[in-house]
C-alpha cells in the first residue's frame, strides 16, 4: 500500500534542518503527496490575489493615488506573508 511507504522527503525522520516536512510529520508518501497538493492550492490562491494587485500597481505607478497604491500593495504583501509563514 502506497500510504504506508515512507515519505520521499523525510523518510519518516525529522529533517536535519529542523524545518517541518511537507508530509506534516506523518512520514508517509500519501501525506507527502497531500502536503504538496495543499501547498500548490495555497500558492495558486496567493497568485490569483497577488497578480491583479501587482498589475494594478505596475499600471498606476507613474501617477498613483497614494492610498490606493498602498492598499493594493498591502493586499499583495499580506497574501505573500500568509503563504510564506507556512513554509517556515
């Protein structure tokens, strides 16, 4: 059964770096696959939020309304921070 096979990233042993494995500590290949899938969906969500905000900034940067520019940049930074915190 694939689920009982060791994770290809950590092999069921904590990583030497101390960082959490993508399997979430379960140590199985199924958990590793699910972790990768979850991160991919989260990253896709971040990209769908960040891309429009950054495109707006690029198109309005020469003469931006400071409040609108700050708001759009803040949206992008918040989403990047959310996903970035999950990879620590």
